[in-house]
């Protein structure tokens, strides 16, 4: 019984990892469409940390524009 629960959890974790990888690739594919300096760095921050707020991401001088561009990534679908 316990082994089947572990197997189910492992399968779900693998499915989530595949989904996360696909989403990360989609973010990196969007970088060339973003014209702001620092957009790639903002995306790297988003992928490296669980939670990146706009204030933290905009810490660098050129980042506010990059943050706005990255936050509008949903329109690039």
C-alpha cells in the first residue's frame, strides 16, 4: 500500500517536472521578443526563485522596463 503511494507521488512529481520544464522553455523562447535590457536576467530570476516580486526584480536601473515586458508575456502566446 505504501509503495503504491510512493509510486503515485513519484509519477505526479515527474509529470510536474515535465510541465515545469516546458513552461521554462516557453519563457526562454519569449526572451528575443522582449526588447528591454535585462529581460533575460529577469526571466532567470523568475526561474531561479519561487517568488520574485516586481520591486525585487526592478532593483537594477534597466530592470523596470524589463519587468513590465516580462509581466506582459501572457500576450505573446
